[in-house]
């Protein structure tokens, strides 16, 4: 990256910037440099929040299949009744303490982890309902902007009638569907290359 002032560079442009890697000391769990506390720890739903407690986990990997150790994920989801903690939803929620928002960094092997509740179905286009899902934004080094995707659940029959999932070619829908093992759902997010996760323009 050039450190020359924009008015002295031949092209007259300021240096480009990406969205990382600054997360470990300002925005993500644990501590930075061994002693600086930072913010959110992937805990989206406190114990006792109405709904089915689940863990959502997986790895963020690059096109070569290598882990991305300094990415950050943010999630946004409805509660177990399919209601968002947002004024535009307008419906009373089962718990006013559930915000539906969470943030997790990735560990050295690319793993992210959220402790939350399984969301309910939410209204969809044309008056129908969408299958339960979680919205995900992925931030990382070398990315000019965050990527957006969804996580669906492999035990949901309603996936077959979800209007957004239906827009994804059938062969690629598996990149959005987390696999269940007990109370844990696992979905790896591949940023590029063969088997790349489906990302949406927002």
C-alpha cells in the first residue's frame, strides 16, 4: 500500500483499504495482546431465553481450503416465534432481552461459534413464510466489503418452500444448510473457489 499523499501520486488516488485485520483488538471476543478486553463473545441468547438453545459453529476457509484466522462474523436473527428485535417488526416478542445480534471472531483454525436459540419462521415475499434462518455478515482481511449469506437448518422441512433458498441453484443450496449434531449446527463458510458459499448482494 502506498504511503504517498494522494496529491503526489501519479494517479491522484488515495490508497485503497480493506475491512481488516483490526478486529482482534477492538471488536471481537477475549483479549488482544494478552490484556486488552474486547467486546462480544458469540453469546446471542442468555440461558433461559425462550426457544430451543443451539450452538452454531463452523470454519471460515479460503479458496485453498486454509483457515482464515482473523475474520469476524456478525449474525442477525429472529426469535423462536419468528419476530425480530426491530421496531419495523411491530409484534410483541417472547423476550425483550433477546436482540438477535451477535459477533464472533475466528480462532487460529478458522472456527467461529455462536450460542443462540433456533429462530422461527419469518414473513416472506408475497405473504408466505421463510424457513428458519440466520443472516450472516463476514468481514475479513483483503475484503473490500463484507459478504452476506444465510444459514438454514438441515432438520427443517420448510426449507423446501423457502422463497429465497429457491433462488439458489439446487446444486449450491448445501453451502447454506447447517448440519445438526445434538444441539450443535455446523456450517463451514468458504470465501472463494470450488464449493464457495453462496453470498447475496444486499
